């Protein structure tokens, strides 16, 4: 049985430099066992670099990393328990999906061939077509099938599902949740499609410019901001002493997003005739990373765009 009290990943003071560029800046992070964690942030924020460093594919410039209590670099005992599926996953051109799945048991001791066969049918994947002849969506399906059927104790999905259409992505989410319920493991999802995954995340980590700016339960994150709506003067008076994350208005009305309100503050707002509206996880990430709604929405909808 997995000990959920023991962190699977422990990162302390991690910094990663590429020449003069600081990709990760003094990152400290603990990922608990048996949870689905969303690793969220803008393009270039450091998400992929963080995952590659945790999985031993990049060397840290400074700081320490422990996975399953051990250093991951060139550690077969640790790496054999990790699955890292990328959006840009590479396979030999002459390979066919059936070759990928036939090789999978060599790398993943928990590989479930029956589950893989079910997923192949779900995604209508042509297993006898050469990899180099496959569409982006079909390549994405190969990756997510490997990531799901491997049932690795620590599984990373670095946006491999972006090439899937909306129907196929929903199949991925449904199969992920169902199988996670039957076979608990630690899953880290890096994605721009925040609204799509918001309901399946148990924990949220937000990285911006190489620094962790949020690390809390998904429930706490959803409650960490509120939008106050009403006459401009009344709204401005109410938020005057509070940290404002976002502000917009039309005519005499204002809509201002502020950090978490306690019960007394909520009562005061309602007594002042103001309306309180929840903030979606995607809106929260947009506003805490100082992105614009349009810019982030474009990232979320451009499923054929550039990976982070």
C-alpha cells in the first residue's frame, strides 16, 4: 500500500540555468503520494524543465531532488517507477504503434496489455500504421495509451493530449479518473487546458518565470480569490485595502477580483449591496501570472500550437 503521508517528490532550492537564462529559480516543492497534481503556468514558465530535472533528464545547477527518497539521476531503481509522456514524444520512424506497445512491458513492470487494448479501441488507433505516417492526434493517442496503461507509480503527462480533439481528450480524462480510482498512483499533469482538467485536479502547483507562486490543494486554490461586482464607487471602497488581482468595468459598474475573503468580509460585501462571484481555476491562473485573458485563452484553445 502506498504511504500517502510520504512525499514522492521532494525538491529543495532547485535552480536550473541555461547559460545566462535562469529556467528554474530556487524552487522548493513537495509532491504527495497518491494525488493528481496540476502543474500550471504560461509558456516558458519552467514546467517542462522542472519535470525533466525531477526525472533525471536534466542536471540541476544547484539544489537537491529526491524521488521516492533517492536521487533520480542515473538511478535505475527510481527511473523504473516513472513514466514521463511528452507532447513531443519521439519514436523510431519505422516503428508502428504495435511495436511501441510490445516494448512497453520491458520498461514498465505494471504494464496492463488488456487496458492498452481497450484504450487502442477507445481512441480508434491504427496500430499497424507507421509512426511517421500518423497524424498528430494519433501520435498523441500513442503517448497517452502508454502513460495510462503503464500504471507507473509516478506518472508525468507533459501536455501529450494537446493533439487530441475534444472528444478524444474527454476519453482520456474519463479513462484517467476511472483507472486512477482503481489503481491509485501519483500523477502530474502539465496543461494549458485548465478548465478541462480543473475538476480532476486534487492539488495545484503554479510556476511563473521559474518560481513557484502557488502550491496548494485544488479546493483551497479555487477559494483563494473572489470577484466583487457592483456600482463602481461601492466596489472601489470595499477593495481599497485588499490586494487586487484583476479589475474591469463598464460604465458605472465594476468587477474586481481580490484575494480570499473571510466570512466577515463576505457578509460586509453583501451588506453593501455587492455581488460575490467565484473565480474559475483558469481565471485565477491567468490573473496570478499577470497574463491577459485573451492571451491565455488563445493558449488554451490553440491545441495545435507550440508546447510549453
